[in-house]
C-alpha cells in the first residue's frame, strides 16, 4: 500500500505561481495519492469600501476568476493521471481555515510553500508557518529551495541528548516518516545528529575536568546515535554525527550534500536548552531545501 493516500496543498493565489504545486503533484503521482488544492485568499479590505451589492458581486467575480485559473491547472495535472480536486475561498483567519480543512480532510501531509519572513517581521508577529508547525495535527511539508520536485536525498535530523525520555519516541517518528518519504520517492535516507555540547548542559555534570567531560559525553552521545541508526538499518556511510550548532550544521550539510528534504521534530517544551522545535522553526529560513516537520 502507498505511504500516502491524501495530500492537502495550501496556496495563496494572489502570490506568484506556487512551486509547491509542482512538489505536491510529483508526490501525488509517485504515491497515487489524491491531491486537494486549497487556495485561500486573505480578505481584501478594499472591497469593503464598495456598495453592499457591488461588493458581493465583485467578491464572487474575483473568486470565480481564480477558480477558473486553478481548475485549468488541475486539468493539466489530471492529464498526467493525478487525482486532483480544487477549492478557492476567502479566509479572514487563514490559520483557522487551514486547520478546519485538515480536520475535515484528514490528509497524510499538509503541503505549503515556505513564506519568507524577515527577522524584523518575525520579531513583531508569529509567521503562519510557525503557527502550523505548532498546531497542525498532521505532518507539515514546507516547500523551499530549488531542488528536485521529487526528493532524491532525504535527511532525518534526530536528537539523542536524552534517549531515555520521550525524545526517543519522537526520533522514531522522524525516522519512520523520513523512511516512508524515501521509499515513496526512491530516495536515499540519511540520518544526522548535530552534537552541540553547550556550557549550560555541562554545568550540572560534576567536577570532572572539562576536556575529559566533553570527550566522555561526546562518546556517549555518539553511541546513542549509532544505536539509533542501527535500529533502523541506516547504512554506515549515510550516518552523520557532526559537532556544532543545529541550525548551522543542518544548513551547511544540506547545501554541501544537496539534500532535498530535511525531516525534523516539531515544537517541544522539554529537554535541553537547545529545543529541537525552535530549531525547526528557524531552520525554515536557513536551508536550501524542503522541511518535513513531524
């Protein structure tokens, strides 16, 4: 049976043509999944200045124009034997409308293009992509970069700093989701752990000399990583234990190794000071590829 049965793609038809359509279509074609494209248009304040009757007429005409445009794209995809349905509507609250559709459609993946947001804007308000990472009940596939529309190299980014906690359960979810995607796309599966032994983590480790402590801790973490890799049958040359800060390690590795998708965990409130969830949010604007958040 296919790894995916239903895919939900979110686009904003007011923006330039979404690269996410090509990615979603390629994945739907490879998996035989049904693809529903939901185009949400943020409510336009300018239309409220019109007379009531004119406003309703203009709003409907505006929607119909975008419906026809999207349906023409869907006809092309159906010609490639992809099962596609489309929907265009207004959305006063885009996040809420997306979550409502996720609940009703129950997709295996929610797909959306990454919205590039400046550091200043991120400081002033929470981007939509971050809201989805925090609240969407299904895996979120955020399309970025300019690589293959169908992944050829999938990277599972895990956290082995606390293998006795529920973090290990999340690691298993990350690897299983990455493996499912790799199988579906006939891609390579790689496993990576960014080992960041911070001073804050070392503070509670006793009076052992610092160099010896770091060496001992690094060895323990590497053993945990190799044990996890072995558990899921990841071959040795596709296991990557790299020292450094997660965002830096992942962005550099993705660039150098031409990674198409990084599979990561989502927001968590437990663990070390280095929260994997926070890394996932900030990595969106650093890596030259897609991010699948579990």
